[in-house]
């Protein structure tokens, strides 16, 4: 059922480390798939893998500004930290992604 809302569980782990579909979509940068997933009533935008990483963190890691914007409007936990204490801003700085750093500071109030 394309374009409609669904209650199918999209939060299932895909790997032993707890990687899940939303993380993969964020890493790949498929905005169309993200928008389809957002219609799912059960989608957990704050789900984390076993390392504490969520989709917002992954989007920052890969420099996906449009994903960050969409996830922000969906109430994603923008301050989530991985097991080392790194949040989205930390990883953007570490990866030298100035565009993401500017976005996080200006629009996300880091």
C-alpha cells in the first residue's frame, strides 16, 4: 500500500548489533523511502542500536541534512549519544562536515 499509512512493524533489528531499517535508510539517503516510513504509525524515530546510535546520529554521520530536517520535525532525539558519549554534533565535527555542524548549531540549537 504505497503512500498510505500502515501499522506494520518497521522497528525490527536487522543485525545482531541492532541495526534497523530506519538507520539503513538514513545512511543511504533515500528521502522518498524515509517519507514513506514516516507514514507508519509504529515507527520509532528514537530507536537505537546496541551502541546507542539512532537514525539522527547516522544522518549526521553521513551528512544527510534533509534527513536531519525531517527527523527533527518528527521529534527525533537529536541529543542521543552513542556508547562513547558522542552525539550528532560530535560526529559531524569529527567527520569535518561543516554543513552539518552549521545546521545543528543554527537550526537544532546545539
